[in-house]
C-alpha cells in the first residue's frame, strides 16, 4: 500500500509529444485553460511548426482557406491571399508561438522513441533521444549525393548514413501521469511499393517532395525529370518544375478532381477593416466557416446533392478550360465521385501539363533502375500486372517522388507504445475480436491497426492517453479548428479525472463499439468509401471491408461538432481511483488573467 501524508496534494504531470499544430494547441490549452503547471513537452525538430516546418517544396500551400486554417484565438487579418504559401503560413504559426511564449514549454531536438504504461503506478514513461547531443554534420555529409539538406532532414532518413549515429544515442526519459501524443498520422514520406524505390538504386539525385533539398530547383534546371505521383503535392509541384526542366515526365495513375483556386489577393482596404474592426473579421470567419462546411460535407457524403454537383461542375470546367485534347481530358477526369479521393485546388496545374516539355505517363511502373524508370505497356490503374506487357526504359537525370504521406492507421505515428497488460501499440486490436461487421465478419482484428478507438482520440488498453485527431478523428475541413475542439474535449475528461482523484481513465469497449459502428454505418455508400485503394479517408481491412478515417458524417454543422465535444459522457469510461494513502491530485486552476482572455483580438 502507498503511504504518505493524506493531506498532501500533488499536481499530475502531463506529457506532450510533438510540436506541430496539435502540440502547440495542447500545450497552450493545458497551460491557459486547465491551468496546468507541470507540462513536459518534446519536439523532434529544432523548431516548432510540424508539417509547415518540415515541408518546403516549391508551390506548397494549404488547400483550406487561410481564414479557416488559422487558430480561433489568433485570427489573422493580414493574409495576403485565400491560399497562402508555406512561408506565410509558417510565419503565422511562429507569430502565434512567440505571442504565447510557447517555446518555453518545449524541449526541442528531442525525438520520442517509445512509451510504456505502468499500471500499478498509473504512470507513462516516455523515452526519447536528445538529438542536440549528436555531433554536427560536416558539409560533405550535409550535401551527400549533391543534395543540400539541413541536419534534421539527414537525421530523419533511416536510409542515410547519419541514422546509425542516431541509433547509437542513449535514451533519456520522462514520466507523466497523463500523455498527449500529437504526432501526425501523416508524418513520414510515403514511398511507393515499386522495386528499386526504397532500395535507392537510381544513380542520379532523387528525393521525396516532403524532404525537399535547398538546392532542389537549381538541380532541376535543364534536366530530364521524372515526377512519380499525381495527387495533391504533384498538383502544386508541376507548375513549379515545368518552366525549369528540359523535360518533365509526370507518372500518373489515378486522376483527381482539381477545382479552381481563385487565389486573388485580399485588398489593403479589406485587411485594414479586419485589423481595425475585429468583430468584422470574426463575422467573416464564422459565415465563411458555415458555408464551407456545408459545401464540403454535402459534396462528400450526400449523393446527388447540389453541393456535389457544384464540385463536379467546377472541376470539370477547370479541366476543359485548359485541356483542349478530348483524349487527354478523358485520362485526367476521375471515374469516381469527389472525396472518394482528396479534392485538390489549382489554376495552373492543367495549363502546365499541356506545355511541350511535359509528358503525362499512364503506363505502369515496373521498377526503378540505375538510369531511370522501366514501364510496361499497361495502364497504371490496372490492379493485376500483366507479365507479358512490353517494357520500355525511360532515362532521367532526376527522380522526384510526389507520393504524399505514409498515412498511418494507428494511434499516431506508429511509435512502439505499450499499454495496460502489455497492449501493443503496433497491434491495437490483439485479443479483441468484437464482431461489428455483417455476416459475422470481425470489424476489428490484430492487423487492423488504429480502428479500435473512441471519438478519434482515445484507445482501449491505453489509459490516460490522448491522441487528438487520430484514427477516425480526421477531418474534411480545417484540421486546426478540429484540433482545438478535440483538445477542449480531452481537457474536460482530464479535469474530470483529476477532480475525482483517478489513477486512470480509458474508454470502455462498449463505448468504442458504439462509436465505430456508428461511423461505419454513416459513411456506408458515400463517395468517401468508393474505390479500390486506401485513401486519406478510408482504410481497407484484411477481410475486404473498410473503416472510415473521418468522423464528420455524423455531424450537420460546425456547431454540432462543438456540441458533440462539449459534454463527455463519463459512463463511457473505465475509471480507476488512486490507491489509499497516495497523495490526492491538486486540481489545476487557471490564472485569473489568462493569455487567452485577450487572444481573440486578431494579430496586428
């Protein structure tokens, strides 16, 4: 039995892994809304910012309008255009970090490696490696292969020579009673399953769009370039590469709906009104959010809706305005509905494709070799390869992969976490065989990582563990808005646990079953479930059924999202009290004057 002064009270330790959007919001809300003073936050990179720090490829911009893709507590009247580029977005995030003094909460250059739950003590141990202890890279190492990268990029490449140095670093650790894992489910570059790609057999410069070298555009000038992939990243990259390359081959499997972007600058007068009259900016954002949500939700989930028709007509008009060749139009027009795959936005993608130095390649890629790409005379969309299809060698100077993220289906980033009774992070549903599907097919099994979750952020077997906007918590609209609401939801659960002196809290299996069954039933037959491939919105199970990765089909408006996350149902949780004799929790109290009290004033 634990013995101590029964009158003693201690504040629980709260850990945060990750310093991107979700980590920034979690740390800020824990400090300002909950009043927590015992926060331990780590971030792998040398700076906060997450996706917008790590990614820098030419043309990168957000495909959600910036007035929605911004923090509700730090609206920005100064956005230059509706869809600003990466540098402007990152500057905005850094302005918010500075405004709220958030760097003081984070240990930078600390890469989480694993986590272990101690059920007896009710404590998470998070192990990490302090990358600042590594020797600095030499200029030769930093520019290996002719590609100029920062140290943090080299150290994130498991195929690079520096990976061995990282592996040899000893682990440090910290303990916490409650843990937020905010690492992205879309964090790592997604290399295609093509022989020779992962083995890096190509002898020329090659890189992924998510790891863009500083001298990337200089290398492309006058060269024969292969761009493998034709989704969101490629749509933004092609207009940047086309004017520079002597020849650009775009390897294309599945077309996308590419809508007009209409990225006309905001006028100085408009921005002045928003700066001087914050209420006008708040109204503009609220009205815009309501309209945007309705269009996207109905277009994605309501077959035959006026909004779906609008998306189809706009993307078809964008295609026809720039592509005069009827055969090419057919190749570039999807045979599925919007949001079966991610909808993209660009005004310059189609015009770039018809330039004389650009080739759209539909042939199936057989392998990557030392001099380029070998293709077979078979449509890349065919699911069954034809071994008799004639092959063609295509030589290139540079190969770029625009194949997006490796979307994880698990509880964030696929780090090896071990929960209660040895629950394995990498096998989220081992020993769980609840039959939710039709005909007795289990909707959850040991290879179905990440589906077994509650409200997109909590998991059976992982007490006191929050992973906001993971698993089935993805969104069709602004991930920032969704993240804020999810973290508000977890704060209510966290305050409940602390106020009731709980050692641990986790969702019941029945609550998880209710959540998963409801989601899968809601999306059944909607465009997001169509098509034979795993996408941003769905993951196929081994039995051929699917699980959704988005939870908006259960909602009708942003206000309903807010209401659904406002009041947690505490009967949905397993609650374990702290043992007799253990110090009781000291309930955090927000300061009387919170930084967030004035936060709803726009940035100047």
